[in-house]
């Protein structure tokens, strides 16, 4: 968790908004999530694509959750 604590929040926000949403019309991660829930996410490239576009969002949410739970050192 120390690794996640060392990543600045602004960096995760920027990465999530750029890599996480690119291409922007429609957001690629949204398309891959729709494929996942419909059962059409079967090709290895699509699974890799979901991981690549979804990882920044997972890291951002993990950081925000950790910030909400862990109090900073005094």
C-alpha cells in the first residue's frame, strides 16, 4: 500500500481522465464494460484492453478509499 500512497492524487486523476477514457467518443472503458456485462468480452485483446483502460480507475478509487480510511501521520 506504500506504493499507492506515494502516487500523487493529481497524477491518478489525469491518467484516469486521459488513458482511462481514451478514445473519448464513446469512452473506451465504458464500451468494454458493456461487453463484459453482456458476455461479449471473450477475445484476449478485449480483456487486455479493459485492463489497460480500467486500471487507472481502479488505482484512483483505491487511493481515494485509502485516503478516506487512513488518517495522515501527525
